[in-house]
């Protein structure tokens, strides 16, 4: 049976601003998303049955329809019923390396990999925009995960505007193994606390979006100015997650004091990252924070920014 193995990189948010509410119940966002080399590995294999079967040894990963990778496969069978009827179902095997419920879009990137994998397995020849349209039906972060790199994301996060890639910087990621933050909880709590500041008019949302597009962080990325990028990292969700999770707030402070270009929580957290000039600097910051905090349930990763989205492993 034919199979494809894919690498599915995680993402961090260099910027996340919540602008307002949308009629569909989601938030109107402006984000700058960045792929990183920390990646799950996913195999998609024709199984000669009618079934979509999911395999993952990680105890916290659901193996039913609630798994985004499963939902991606289901979506493909619904959109290409004739191909599915001819070629049958598939076995999807997830090798999870991205921490779960960490604000790193782990589930979203797995779903993106399944879309790309089935496009190849079924020889559909879908274009990048076609894949991204399917991806948007699965979740706000999934379209970005297909192409990866560095992009401004607006709307729910699904409208993408790629910017010059940043692939020469390093990061230290840190996450407490036993803390998981629910993304819906973070956004709902933000709404409860900050709704009065939301922009109401579409024109105001448009002008704030334009301000960010032509603002200092995008300019620093385009001109590859790491110091400026580090100073301008921003995430609105820190306002609700850090007060709720004292240990994450403390971790953020310790990482920020340990050096690097800038420190920020990614997405809805609880992963915190420090942007660094080099691998050596990232390792030194990791070592310092690790020995200062001394908690065996605190996991660290040193990894690089990447300009790649889903990749086929040859
Ligand atoms: P985001 O940054 O997009 O908000 P996240 O990185 O915070 O996502 P995920 O790792 O995608 O969060 O997991 C969130 C929840 O989704 C988990 O608690 C898990 O139950 C469920 N889930 C569904 N599919 C997957 C998957 N393929 N891998 C991991 N978790 C998944």
C-alpha cells in the first residue's frame, strides 16, 4: 500500500492582538505567525478498507473524531467521494513531538499534514489556495500550517499575507508538562474582561489591521532586524493567562531576565518562548532558566525558526 510521511511544524505567535467580536462567534484577530522546526511526524497510508484509522501512542491525544487529523481525513473523503470510493480509507499515524494544548498549533499542523498527505496519496494535484480553503473549514490556524513560514494572519486567523521569511533565528521554548490551557477558555475569558475595548466598526478593524501591516514589527521582520523584532513581540492573551497561571508568569519573567532578544507567551499558552540570535545563546538561556527554576516537570526545547510548512519526508 502506498504511503507518505510528512513533517508538520509547530508555530509561535510573534504578535497576537484581539480586535473585536465576529458575527460567527469567533474573534477578529491580527497575528504574526511563525513556523518553527519542532514538528510532529505523520504517516498517511492507504489501508484498503473503508475506514479512517488513527494511531498515536501519546496518552493525551484523542483517537476519535475529535482529533483534528481525523477530521481532516473525513473532510477529504466528503470532498472527494469518488476518489475515496475507488481508493478506500487510510491509516494515519501520529508521532507527537509538539506538546499538546501548548499554544503551538499542534493539532492544526497535524490536520494540515493530513490534507497535504491525502492530496499526494490520491494524486489530486490541489493548489495551495485549494488546500487552504479546505484547511479553513478545520480551524483558524490550519491554513497557515500548510505553507508555514512567516505570515500576517487576519480574520479568524485564516486570511494570510506571507511576509519575508525569518529562518535564521533560534528560540527556547518552555512549558510545564502538567499545565494545558484551553484555547476557547482563554478567548472567552478575554472577552469577559476586555469586551468594552473591542472595536465595533468594520472600518476601525480595517484601519487597525492596516496600521499593523505597515507598522514597526512587520518592518523589523522585512528588514531582518532581530533586536527590534524581540522588543516588539506582543500577545493580548497574556493578560488573561498569566494572572491565572502564576508559575507561567514566573517562568516568563525568569526567561526574560536570562537574556535573548525578547520573551513572550505563544498563542493561548502556556508555552513561553525567548527569541535568540544563535543556538549557543538559546542553550545558555535554557540552562540558566532550568537551573534557576529546578522543576523536573518543566520541559524545554531549543529550536530554530523555519520558512517551511508541511514537508514530505523522502
Ligand atoms: P492552538 O495553538 O491552535 O490553539 P494548541 O497547540 O494550544 O492549539 P493542540 O495541541 O492542538 O492545542 O490541542 C488542543 C486540544 O485538541 C487537545 O487538548 C486535544 O484533546 C485536542 N486534539 C485534537 N487533535 C489533536 C492532535 N492531532 N494533536 C493534539 N491534540 C489534539
